[in-house]
């Protein structure tokens, strides 16, 4: 019998519908055609500037990096802090995966130690970095090539979710364009694909923004003012002689000094003549405060403290620490974004190696780690101090527990302490620890008995 729309829904159907809704609530459907994304269809690039404006800004940023000493130094300082003294090195708790990551990292076609500063500098200058991945189907190894910013003409996104990048339109050398897909696990393992990393992007933007963008105009003006003042200071080396004589001798003196005397000449004059050398007054002190304010505006846009550029005006140690703290927080955030891009690339390379049979186990994000120096030396000192405190606390804890003769109380107390410091203690581990402690107490009693027997 066929049920009509007017018939009541069976209990089993109602339960099935409820379970389906519950499953969607727990783990939503993230497919492009899912209704969950319907509200995200409007907004792809609505906060982006026109592409011509973005390209022009990037060219100005690149020119500033090449020609402006402050902008060049700002990029280099940020790159040095992002990568650290000893560079970035991938790792993994899985020995097999770690060996693969090291082969990928050190492969001559990748040479990531040499490539990382270039990639980091490009992302700071342009606000975007596009990396093209190739994969060898025989060895399972993947290779990377960063794409110049100007070659990427457009970013295609999902029609139902503008945050999901689908493909990139890239200019080819012969005047044509190519469409490269964004990486996805369901791509063919040997298909060429592109990764995109961006910084300083507002909500709704497909493209990032240069770290130099807010300082370009001021840095250009500052450099031009310095050039102009250099030319004016050259004029200060020029001077004219003003000779004062009685009114009746002006014509005679003009003829006499028609040719200016050479430097070192001996000039004999009467008391009626007065000589004075006059130089141009460019009022250099008047511009000092303006230049200082302009320089601070540049550094504010770059997010770097003045004393990193040798300017210690009005700065003491305490003030420098406060200013550096804000700078280091920003650099740490940039470093996390950069490591996130690297983890995406390594995870994709590992996944393709797994699909092609070069890895036995599929890698997951938590299996990929990075060995990178902390942004500040204070971070290392705080970690070392924390380990010293933890070691001292462990000694105190062992002494306190040794004086507790109730096994149940020892277990409860140790379990509470371990949970507060983030240690995961299982019942099996507690049983093993209790057995070890009982064995230790038996050994202690035997030693005491042997001492008494010997005396």
C-alpha cells in the first residue's frame, strides 16, 4: 500500500528524520551544494580593490623594497624573525613520515632552506604567495615552484562558498592563460595544483594586502624630502661676499672686485670697507620635527619599533620592552600563518605519496610538526624557567607522596595534581606506579633490616 501525503508519518520515519537532523548538527555537510553555504554565496571579493589597483600597489611595494632602504630593511627584519636563526625544519612523531618530509625538504628541486626566505619575503611584499606543486607518479615525490604575483590573473571560488578556492587563472609565457586547480585530496595525485597563502585580508577579500601598503606613500615622501634637503645642503656650501663702502666709492669698488679674490688671497682694505660672507639659510631645524613625525608614521605602518632602525630618541629600556612586545606579538601571528601554509603543502605532498604507494600510512595534520626558533629569546627563557619549576615541583611532590602511607590517598592526590598540570594519567599507569612504590618501600625496609643486623 502506498502512503499518501495526507497520511500520518510513521514513528520510524519520524525517528529517522530526527536522527538525520542530529547528524547534520554534529557533523555538517560541507559539500559545495549543501544548504549550509547558501548564505555565503554573496561576497566573493566584494572588499577587494580592482585588480589593476592591486597590481599597481604590488609593483610599488616591490619597487619600494628594491629602492627604499627603510622598506627593504623592514622586509628583511620580518623574514629573519619568521624563519629564525636556524631556519625551519619539519618533523613528525612517525619515523616513516619524518624521513619522507626530510627527503621532500632537502630535495634539490625543492631546497626549502634556500626557498623559504624568498617565499616569506614575497608574502610580506605582495600580501599573497602562490605555490605550484608538481608530483612524480613513479617516486611519489612532489616539487614546488612559487608563482610570480603578476602571473596570477584571477581566483575562482566555489559558487556556494567564496572562502573555498577552486582554481587559479595563470598567465602563460606564450600570451595564453592556464587554469590550475586548487589542491584537494580528491584530485589526481599527479595533477598540477596551486596553494595560496594570504595575509592582511579583510573579510570578503580573495586577495591579501602587502605589509608595506600602509607605509608606501610616507616612505616615498620621506625619501624625496631627504633628497631635496641634500640638494639644499649642497647650496649651503655656496656663499657671496657683501662689501660695504662709502656711497661715492661703489663704482670704484665694483670695478676693483669684478673678479672675486681666490681662496687664500691677501686683501688690503681701508677702514671704510666692510666684508661679510653670506650663505643661504634653509632653516633645517624647522623640518626636524616634521621628518621625525613622518618617520614614526612609516614605522607605525610597518609595525616595527624605531630603535630597530637605529633611532633611540626618547627611548629607555622599559619603553623599548613595551614597544617590542607588541611587535613580537604581530610577528608571532605572521609566523603561525606562514607555518600553516607550510603544513598544508607538506600534508598534500604526504597525502599524494600515500596514494601513490610511497608512504604506508596517510599523514594527518597533527603528525606534522616544525622545529623553529622562538621569535624572542624571552620565550626560550620562560620555557627553561618553567622546566626548572616543574623539576623542582616533581622533587617536592615525590617527597610529599613518600610521607603518605595510604595508597588510596596517594593515588587520588597524584591524579588531581596530574590533571591540573595537563598530564594524562590512566588507572593502569597508577597501578604500575603503586607497584613500583611498594617495591621501593620493600627495598627500603630490607636496607634498614640489614643495617640493624650489621650493628
